[in-house]
């Protein structure tokens, strides 16, 4: 059977692109597992560093392994003065995800060139990328705000360090914990578009910095990680719970996509959306009300009533922005936070791809012409 005889599957929906043991989704039941552990358990009992170890190594770390990993991350959080300097010169009107792509490329330029077939060198590169990605994101935020770069504090973990480098002051324990839970929830999600992009680039034996920079490009899109930023804009545009019915009517009439809803795999409420929703409640109780939350609840009820039967429910992006806004994070930095977490998943997939790698080179169904005649330019109509 030739490629021409095969049937096209748009977006490769449901077509296996790899075998993987990193994470698992049951879209009908709304289940997500990292290395067999339910996401609800990890969000409650684990933390980003432990979850990163789990995703990278396949099992929970011992105390010694976790302490060693934390120490390694703390040693790799810094970025070179040249990188800080260039980030401070990037176009301020540019999107922070573009700045992160540039930052990851530069991180690769100042890091050791590795043999992608050497597991120990891969492990070291993973630690460098997981450790330094938050620093790259915070560096652009500070530069854009006209504030001096804040170097990472070796005594803080990933979530606390990011808030410290962003705001120039140590975060309170609640804020750091809330962000840490968000990072756990966003760390991996089977063969999503940005992870697939990572695997394709990995399959060419490119370096891990290029793998992650490519994945950032995919995550930036509004149909993928870029949705979280647009959800908040959407809720602010709706304005109030009372305005939801009219807004939804108009959106449905124009066949527009409602940001934060729907999923290729989940046909019920995303389990991460459920945990993020409880985080919103926790944050509201302790840090004050979030006006957009009432609009969000009304929108969820209305959309599920109208489209729930089609499997359209809230996804991970629906509540995350409300949490980040309460933490004082600028809206266009919501997706970079998604990337700070997902870099672990992309790297776990990079390592898995390198074990028994085969370069991705799919076919196509050709719909063009053959044997075209070359007409000289002065004879073309
Ligand atoms: C993420 O893949 C992952 O795992 C991604 C992610 C991860 O952790 O990596 O979970 C993170 O990207 C979450 C998704 C964030 N994106 C959005 O919130 C943007 C809005 N959502 C949609 O664009 C859409 O739901 C997708 C892109 C998420 C999924 O699209 P599919 O699977 O390609 O479905 P589709 O576009 O073919 O839609 C099927 C039907 C259509 O109706 P019909 O033409 O059949 O009548 O459902 C409708 C769509 O119009 N539909 C929506 C909708 N999503 C699907 N209608 C209105 N609003 C929506 N959000």
C-alpha cells in the first residue's frame, strides 16, 4: 500500500507518533497520570522538583536523589552576563515567548555542546534547561519593565525563585506554593503539539536547546499554550456574569473558538482545570477576590450547557490565568510560565526519543499536478 492509498487524518488526531511511558490521559474519564501517578495526588503531595525527577527518571526520587537534584538545579539557575545583556536589548514590544525562544538559543550557545546519545550528558543538559528557563523568562520581564536583572537565589526552589526574580522580593509561602502546584499541573501531557514539535526536532539529533526553543514556538499558539493569556482577555471583554449569555450567543453565531474550552483528548472537564479552580478559591480566600472568577463560573455553566454534549469542557487554560493574575504576573507572561513547567516534559520526551530514535519523516497525499510545462516569462498571461 503506497502513501497515496492511505487516508489523511487531519492533525494526526489519535494517530500514535511514539511509544511513551511518561504520561497517560484517559480523555473520557478525565484522568491524567505522570509515570502512573494521578495528577491529583502529585498536585497535593509533590512539588515541581520531585515531579520533574519523576518525569525524567520514571520513579519518585529518594531523599538523597531529590536533595542532589535540587542542589544541581540551584547551581544551574544563573545565566551569563552576555545573555542578560542581550535579553535587556530585545525589542520591548515583542512577546515574552519570543524572548524565551531567543533566550533558550543563547543558553545553548553558552552551554557545553553535548553528545545526545550520552545519557549522563543528557541528564546534565536537562538540569541546565529546567533550572535556567525561569531565569530567562524573569530577565525579560525585568528588562521590559525597565528594572535591573535579579539573579536567582540559590536557596529558593523553582517557583519561589521565579517570583523572586520577577518581583525583586522574596515571595510569601502561599504564593510560592500556589505557583509550585501550577508548575506540577503543567509539566507534561502526552503527545500535545509542543511535545510533538520537541520530538520531531529531537529526532534529527539536534541539541536540547533547539528542541526546547522549537517547542516554545509551538506552545505560543493561541490554540495551545497561548490560550491562557487569551482566556483572561476574553473574561475581561465579557465584563460580568450577566453579560455571558449575549456574548456566547454572538460567539456561537460567528463560530468562534471560546478560549479555555475544548480539547483534542479530554471530552470531560480537564482534571487540571478542576485543581486550578480550587486554587482560585484558595487564592481568593487568602489574597482577596478575583472579579473575573464570577464571570468564569457563569461562562463555564453556559458553555457546558450549550456544548458539553459535544465534549466541550474547560481545559487547563481556563482557570490558570486567574491564578497567575492574582500572583501579580503580567498576562503575556502566562504562557512563559506554562513553558517553565513544560520544559520538563519536553526534556523527558527528548530523552525517550533518543532511546531508539528514528527521524520523523511522514508522508503526504499529493494533490498537485505533474509534468508542468515551463512557459517563458514574456509569454505568461
Ligand atoms: C492546551 O493537546 C494537549 O494536551 C494541549 C494541552 C497541554 O497540556 O499540552 O492540554 C494544553 O493546549 C489546551 C487547549 C488550549 N486551547 C484553547 O483553549 C483554544 C480553544 N480550543 C479549541 O481551539 C480546540 O478545542 C482545541 C484546539 C483545543 C482542540 O481542537 P480539535 O480537537 O482540533 O477540535 P476541533 O477544532 O476540530 O473542534 C471540534 C468541534 C468543532 O465543531 P464542529 O465544526 O464539529 O461543529 O468542536 C468545536 C469546533 O467548532 N469546538 C469549539 C471549541 N473547541 C472545539 N467550539 C467553540 N469553542 C471551542 N473552544
